[in-house]
C-alpha cells in the first residue's frame, strides 16, 4: 500500500458538520476505488485540510476524489515515520502540524539526527511523534505534541529548521 496525503484550502471555513457530511458521502466511493481513509486534520480556523489515505497508488486517490466531485487538491505519496516508541495514545495527543518544503531532496535520518534541533524542541516541550515525507523527499509534514503552536514555532526558529507553516488542528478519523 502507498500512503497518500491530500491537501486542500477553503475560502469559507469548514465546520464539524461539513466534515461529517464529507466523511459520510465519501465512504462508499473510497471503498470502490480501494482507498482507505486513515484520518483528516482540519486547521482550527477551518480553512486548511490534510487527509491521509492508504491505497494502491496516488492515482487511485485522485480518481476517487474526482468521482466524489471534490474540489481541486494537491495529492502526494509519502512515507510515514513514527518517533521511536511512540504509542497510539501519544499520537492522539499530537495537535500541531508543521509543514516544510526543501529545494533539494532530504534524507530522513539526517533530519532526525541534528542534535541542536532536538535540544531546542525538548526545551520548549515539543515532541515530533510522526513525520510524513513525500516520496520525492522535498515536502514534509510533522505532527507534534506541544503546549501550543507558538512553542513549536519558537523551537523550530531557534533550531533554524526550514518551516513553511505551523498550525493547530482538530482530527477526524474513521
């Protein structure tokens, strides 16, 4: 199976009711295309949505979304990297998302072994529990357990980490 992320932005904020409708409307079509929905992360302002699917390939997700009449979205395959020893309970506590882009492909192991970054994160009580790295290794999303988004921003700024955006989210899952 391939892990696939779908990113969408909305002019009008989505509500929990909108999410419930999307989930209900999509369940049959996703199954038809052998796409499994894992979870969705909706920004607290309701304008940004990340959906995580597993399927044979990214194209299956694109086809399923098109069949559902979903708005245009960025779809990309990724690999999933959990922090060593992370539990499902710890993963559920992650409520901050960090988005990063890189000009050149990165090596995941090199990103995680930078000691200065680890010290900055710990000093601000930030723990990266899951990282999703695009298969071209130029895009990365990290789910963090932290007191708040500002703590993550400060820690990453001190670590001089390449960050595109940091935002708090609500999680929806099957």
